């Protein structure tokens, strides 16, 4: 399975560390596009840095905004509290403790643009009577079998250090990784979550042999909400499927070429490049999937910076999932190049290689 998903030996090694209690990621972020109100899953992010602190702050702003107060029926999102409770429940399962509050460290690099959210989440833990510190992994130490942050022994880590950083910055992450290997700290999410980052997982969902073993309701959910994805190549130098290459060349305007991980490259929409460039990119691709095009919808939104003038924006949704339940959604509104309207491309009945 690891080879099929194109996971590196380093990620496999980290995933092999026994998490202790977390059978599935406590925190997930799912990127969703809407086409005529029909949700399509684009990516799964299990790093654990779900933007629930931002969501809480935005909710507070919107509740006071003169435009929003005209709609009293809107339901506010309160995700930060749910995140804190979920982390504490995972720790309770990990430790076997039914009572008492652990010492929590929210660990992430201070030079990360999202670092400010750690302070927002720290307040959520503190409001529940939990001692919580915000720490950079470079500030941690592993002494006498305990992870130490700001002079305190830590019981549970809310991880905001990406798994790639454990590989690319081993010295910076050494103390944290030593504590996890020793089983002396509960980490949420665990390093096993790295398995979910490969977009080859979406191709596996469309594998005919995999689909055949699922209940009909789950097969329908995949067909209707996960855009068709085909694994072009999981490892550099590995053989490609001639069938997929033929498909890609014949349906350039309906497909995107996407790297297995969003951290190692960018997606190439076939409809935005020439046929010659597309064929050259397919030839050079060595760690990629092909994914059916999902048109991102445009809608009019009031812009508070311009007197609430209605402006057109591309819309994507970022859905935060806590212990398997959708908790909050953030709408990402951005400007982008206008392209002709199109419908969803047909579902290609091509078995994954």
C-alpha cells in the first residue's frame, strides 16, 4: 500500500512509530470545491493545523458586522473549543487517565505564517483550565524520558509541525521526535497521519478492486463526490500506464496533472496549457496523478473594503473535521483568471494501474 501511494521511505518510517491511542487522525482539513451546489473533494490534509482559531475569530467579527446582523438566523461556528476537547480526549485514551488535566504544548515553527493561530488556540485550552504553552520545536528538550518546554514536562503535543519538516529539518525536530519514539508524549495528530497526504489515495478510491468491496452507499459517495483520479506514476522511473497517458493526451481540457503531495510542486491544469506543453509535462511527470477537472464556481460577495460592493470571487471551501465530524468551514474567496464555463468531465471507467 505504501508503494502504491508513492510514500517515501522516510514517511513510512515515521508512520511506523506506534501512536499509542490515535486509530485515526483527530483533526483533518478537507478542501472542497462546489459545482452547482455539488461538493467535490479535492484534497485531504491531516497535518493537524486546522484553522479553528481563525474560524472562531472570524465568527466573532461577522457577528458584529453591520451586514451580517441583518441575518439573525445564521449559525455561528465555535471550532476552537471542540479542537481543545478532542485533543484532551485523545490524551485520555492514550494515557488511560479518566481525570486530571495534562500539560499541553502547541508546537510549531515561529517563522511559520500560521504561527499566530497557536496563540488563539492556547487561550482555548487555558479557558478549560489546562496549562498550555506555545513552543517552537527548536526550544524543546528531551530530558530523563520527558519532553520539556519552558521548563515544564509536557504530556500532550498539539502538532503544528508538518511531517516534511521532520524529514528536512531533523536537528530542529530531534527532541520532539525522541519523545514520540520513546512513547513519553501523546502527539495529536500522530505521525501516522502522513499516509493520508498522498493524492494517490484518491486514485486508490477509484480502483475497481477497491470499490467492489464497499457497500453501495460508499461507492456512490466516492463516484459523486471524489473527482476521478488516476495514478500516473508513484515513483520516479516506475513504468506508466499507456492507457492513462493516452487518456491524458485525448482529454487535456478535462484533466489536471497534480503532484502526489502539495508540498513538492504545483498542479498543472491541462486546459491552461498548449497540447505540446501538456505532452512534455506528462513525459517529465514522475510522482503525479491525473485528476478530472472540477470547475471552481464564481459568486458575488459583498466587499467590506469597498462599501460592501458586490464583487465576483472564486470560491473554495476548507472544511475542518474533528474526530470524524465536520466542525467548521472557511470559504476562500480569490480572484483568478476567467475561463469559459464548463461542466464536469465524464467519469472515466479506467482501472487504476
